[in-house]
C-alpha cells in the first residue's frame, strides 16, 4: 500500500480507547492514526480530518446521540459494541466487545484491504466475516 490509510478512533471510555490504540500499535506503520477522540468531539474531527476508516466504540447512549447517522454512508466504519445488532446499520464491520487486541488488528487490516480494493464508484460489499 503506497500512502498509509488514515484511521480515527472514536471511544468515550478512556481505558478502552487505550486498548484500541494498543491494538493499532500491532499494525505499526500500516496506518496513519489521525486521532483518538470522544463521540462528542467526533463530528468536528471527522469533517476536518476525513479519515478513511473510523473505529467507533458504540453503546446505547451513542446511538441516541445520532453519531451513527453522521457516519452512515460517509465513512468506512468498524463498530465495536457489546450489542452487535445495534451498530450494524452504520458499519462496514461489527466487532463484539469484549475483543482481544489481535482480533481488532485483524479486522482493521481486513477493512483496509477492502477500502484499498474498493471500486472507483465507491460501492463496497462489506466484510465477509461480520459478527
């Protein structure tokens, strides 16, 4: 891959945000991390940074806040949630919580492959191994 794809982490719970960042360290130089922010700060960062992939920690509170509507159709999104059905409508892939670091790193790699191989018209078929 020529340029490293940009990734934004959106997670309200700081300890879990650190776990996600640790998983991304496994990827080393494969990605360009553009930030790790709360759902409150996400809309402004999304518009300013335009990441290629958003890793979104999601729970019922965030769904009520409408962040999924903002993401749907505009950004490739990997949703991390204890309730896989709640994030599915806005996601390229859903990874149930709890997850391990390697599992998250593998899903990010898979999402980045799909983004890289995406047809010019922007259509995507999603990930084959949806939870």
